[in-house]
């Protein structure tokens, strides 16, 4: 049998003219296979792929050597407990999509081009609850709770699963969704805790390996033959595993046979277009998938979303083909669809021309509900619509939205300008050009005065025609002409070209958004100014006017060249943007816009509401109150909060206290609800770190006790205590060793204590010849350290010593404190002498003499009166 198979393969290779290793590789690529696939396929026929190549292709095997036949085939099972990674030898080399000579691709076949199916990774996925357990499946049974038990076993050929110390249970034919309940019923005979309420024992049953099955793919497959796949695979999976379908094969009718009986057919167009295959059933061992030849080849191109060559069934027509092609593009011309057809053999006339062209109106087909029947070889072409418009007018230049617009019967120049968003602020009103083609097609233009064109009486005078083009100019193009301007309370200043009879009302109306309600509320209507240029003078003449009178047309003025109009805002004497501020125990404190009849509760809602520790009964409102004496600046009031109104339980606040501009609202915290108080102990403490105070009266000694006390290496005289970033003079040595409770300080948040080891140094600084850091000598005096620093300078005077704990003492002739480790000795400088000015002494002496004389005179008079 082996020799026969080997001889058949040799004959097939000779028939195809394959006699080199490169040709073998080319044939594999053509079939979408790798060498790993070829080795696996060869094992099915009892052939060793590599030995066969060496013997018949590479001629590297001796004549007498016979490749050893493979007598056993390992089961190709899929292990769901381990991750399968792609390997380079498992990736099918991508083939370009096969195309006809006209360049159109065959629809659907490229879906099989990129498929790493060699390791069957493409067949692995979540297990369907409907999966049927059968012989060869491996199951894992796990019990936990009052009893623990774990077992992995394979379903035997009879469909039984043998469980040690329990027995065997028949599971074949059970769906995966019902497997757990079946095992629970069986095991509850031995583990009663499974059925208790609540359960005392819990069960988990899972699939670890799926049984392999063998199927056959025949017909127009790229790799027809027998395949070994897992039992979870479907018909679509098998097509991927076989490398896909040739372009000569049909995608519309893929048939599945089981036990020599037809069971289902698959239409891959459902998969390719809709993403679902309704008849994609799960395969069983020895199933046969047959791929028949293409039913037909019908191409569609032009203005469709997906050009290509398609395959239609007998009941499908042009409408179905357009649906397969993704529909028509908006640019498709549907009134004349071209169909190129080869006349059928049966009934073909005896002429030299066997092709014909059919032109259809696709719109008529849709209206009549007719699905035009197509035949094999038809080529459908949807042409593009013309780029010309029969209802187009164009506007360009100084308009907000220049471009192309729809022409309607009776449209005028003013209508077109309105469609274009109106004129820009710098539009030139004295000239507008209208371009139009005459009967000969020659483009000509005519100029008009834009101001006259836009007059209400002339709106219908200049009518447009289709394909007209309008050009509007701006003052940059004609900047030498006279202008008038408007500025002040506007979105932006505006300068327009002056024209005859341009009035104050016209300029204001075209420049300011006077119809906007917010703009009306903010503009100062009682005063606006017209600045008129005076010939021969450099100053403007100011002409005040009432804006309300102008808008009501009770007052108007014809503008002159260089006139300037200035509008003002009400904020010159009013506060328009009013706000209030809230701070304290709210989620989003800050400044908020003041609204009409705003209450404290309204502002709290806008600020996101209270924080958790907020005092909610009342808030503090600080309101400006200037009495012009320079003393009183604000009134402070405690305002209660209406929680029912705040929570929406009542429609109106009972307090009736309305906020005013620049009010400041403060929401307090609940007394004693401040954040936890934290201090830090660092250095030579048994358990250094951050500690939270248990009470507001907790002392340093109590916290040190909580921290386990000081370590044996602690240098207590050098301990440094800090509060608010500054060192506080405190003797930890006196507190702990001498029990001096006066140093047992009450702690505050953010206090910190640092206990060092010995410093072994003393610093000498200030007015000495050599400020330095010296080694600590236990018995050396202050003056000894100063002597070692070169002695005092001439400017040196008083001596101070500061211990590491923060205490500072002065050193005198009769006061020489002990120098401790880590101390700092400072020699202070003499204060500078004040200079004596010449004659100052006589002036001071004269003043003193006058005081003494006055005093003696007073004493003498008092004695005389007595």
C-alpha cells in the first residue's frame, strides 16, 4: 500500500512536470500550503515528506534506502488550557486576489488568503453550550467545599467517563450546557453536600481537550482531501482549514453530505455580506464537503461601491447583483445602464457578431418591480452622472458664504446675497458685476449699483438666470473711495464705503445686532455720538443723539464722508456682569453669575452642594456697605438655609433672602470636623513615621510613648522640634531624663520632631578669623573653640551659643555655659557708630540750656505765688 501511494505521487509529479525542489515550493504556494501542511498531509497517506523529497527530488538518498512507513498517527487534539501561538511555518503565504484580464476581482475569494489554519488555531474558540460530548473528549471534574476532589479523564469509546472511587457515568450525547447538571445528579449519590441548601460542596465541570474528527473536502478546493479537525469545527471552519476555494469553485452552493446523504448547503454570500451563515452546522466524523463549479460569472463596474465579478443563483437578478456590490454610488446614472452580453449558444443567430449591448432604465425597473434577469458572462456598467448643473447660480467676493447655490424661478440678486449669508462689513456698495452667457455661449458681464439693487422697490428688477455668476467687491479693492465708520459697543469696529443718502439708521442697523435682546439690554440707548469731520480743522465736531430715537426713526441724519459713529455700553455707570462668590465647605467654591432673585440655596446648588462635613443650618453672607466715612465697609449676616427648598421639596424658599452683586457666602464646617491632625516623628525613634493625634490635648510625651520611645542611640540634647516650618526651642533631654513637664508641649497639626544621633561637631561662625566646623571636645570651653577659629576679629563683640535643641545663651566673663554636641557658637559684630554732624553739639547744648532755663523760671514763679 505504501509503495503504491508513493508511486502514484511520483507519477502525479511527473505528469505536472515537477522535478525540482523550487517547483515543489511553487506548487505548495499555489495551493496555499506550507511545508508543515504538506508533511501533515503526507502522514495521512503513510508517506514521509522529507524522505520522499530526498529520494525522488533531491537525489540525496541511496537507491536501496526505503523510507520507513508511518504505522501510527497521533490524534490532533486541541488543548484549550494552553495558548497556541502562531509560527512562521504555519502562516499561509498570501496570494493576490485572482482577477480577470479586465482587472475586476472575483468577489469573496480573498477572504481565505490570510488564514493561519495549520495549527487549527482558527478553529479554537469559546465552547458552544450546544456542543455534544462524545468519545475522545477530555473532561475535568473539580469539587470543593466540605469535600475536595479533582479529576481529569477521557470519555471512552462507549461514552462513559470513569471517575476513581466513584464509578463511571455515561456522558456521551449530553450537551455541554447540561453536562454540569448531569454530573451533579450522579455525584450527589456520593457527596450529599452538592444538593444541600445552601450548598456545602461545589462542582465545576469543564472541557480540557476536544476529540478530533476526520472530514473530507472535495471539489474546487485549493487543497482537496482528508482533513483532521477538532469536533467543534463547522463547515465554514473546514473551508478555512482546507486553504479556501478556487475562483473556479462556487461560493453560493457548498454542500455537506453525511452518511452518503445530503444534509445542508451553505451560501457564503450570507457570510461575506451579512456576516452570518444560517446553515453553518457543526461537522461530524466522515462528513464530506463538496464545492461545485461556479454557477456563473457576472461582472459589475462603474459607479458602484464594490466593483467585481459575482455569482448569481437562478432566482436572482440585477437588483440582487447591485445589493451584493454594496449598492450604487450617489453619482451613478441610472437612466441608462449598459449591459454587455454574449448571446447564448442555444438560439444564437448565424452572424459574425456574437455580442450585444442592452441599455436599461433602472428607475423604470424599480417602479415596475421587475428584477432584470442576467446570464453568465454579462458585464454591467453604471456610468457617472454629468458634472454640469442646470439650476446653478454662483456668488463670489465680499459675502460670508461665497459659492454655488440652487437657482429658483424668479430669484433676484438680493435673494442670492441672502442665501450667501449677507454682505461682509467691508463690502463696496457702489459696484456689483453680473456675469451671464449669451446665446452664442460667450461670457459677458454688466455692472450695477449694489445700494440701488438692494432697495426694496428694486428687489424684483434684476432677476437671475441659471448659470449666472455674481461678483461683490470690498473696500480693499477700492480703498481710495470715501468711507464712514462705526465703533464702540460692537462685536468689532466696521468701516463701510460712503454712498449717497447713506443714513445714520442704515449704518447702525447694518453694523449692530440691534434686534438681539441681550444686546438691547447692554447698550446705552440714551447717548451715542456722531463725530463729523470739519474741513480745515483737525478736530471732529461731536453731535450727541438718542439711539432709541434713531431706531424708532424719530431722528435720522444723512452721513457724510469720514463720519464716525460711536455707541456706548451701559457699563459706563452700571455693573452689567454681576456675580457672587461662595467658599468654604462646598464642592465647587468660586465665582458664579448672579441671576434674578437668586437665593443662598440656588448658589449652593450651582456650587455642587455641601461637602460631607459642612454645617448646613446656616451660612454667612458678607455684603458690601460703604458709609463714606472710611470705617464701615460691609454687613455680615447669618442667613439660615431652607433645606426643603434646596432638596426640591418646596417650590419657593421660606427665607426670601435674595443675593446681591459681589456678595460673599461662606459655608462653615461642623465644629470639630477638621481633617485628622497628623505629626511626624523621625530619626532615632523606635517606630518613626506619621502619627494622628487622638485628641486636641495630646502631648509630645504621649505620642513618643505610642511610638515606642527613643532608640538607644538617640542624642536627646540635639532633638529638634518644628512648628509651622520653624524650630521651637525645646529640651527633650529635660522632658525625658529630668521629668520636667514644662517641656511636655501640647501638639498641633503638622508638628514634627527629629531626634538625631550624636553630631560630634561644633560650628563657630560670625566675627572670627576662620568660621569653621570643629570636632566636638567634651571638656573644651566656648573660648577654646573661638581660639581654634583664629579668635575674634576687631569688629567682634558679644558671644552667643545656640544648642541643637534651639536654646540660645549669651557667653560672658562670669557666664560660660557648657558646650553641647551640635552647638553653634556665634560672635556678633559691634553696632556701627552714628556720625556726629558739625555744629550738632552746640545746637543740642542750646536746646538743653533753654529747657533748664524754662524749668527754673517756672519754679521761681510758683514760689512767688505761694
